[in-house]
């Protein structure tokens, strides 16, 4: 887990975007197998 200090707190939209990107990368890596 990445710790985020309050001053660096991401907006909800940014968090959703990061999660979506990670899921997309995960799906792409699973497609290799």
C-alpha cells in the first residue's frame, strides 16, 4: 500500500483512474498466459 499524506491526498477521480489503469494492466498481463 502506498501511504498518502493529507496534503498529497488524491481526489476520488484520480484514485478511480489509478485503479482502472492497474486493472487494465493486470488484464493485459493475464492475457499473455
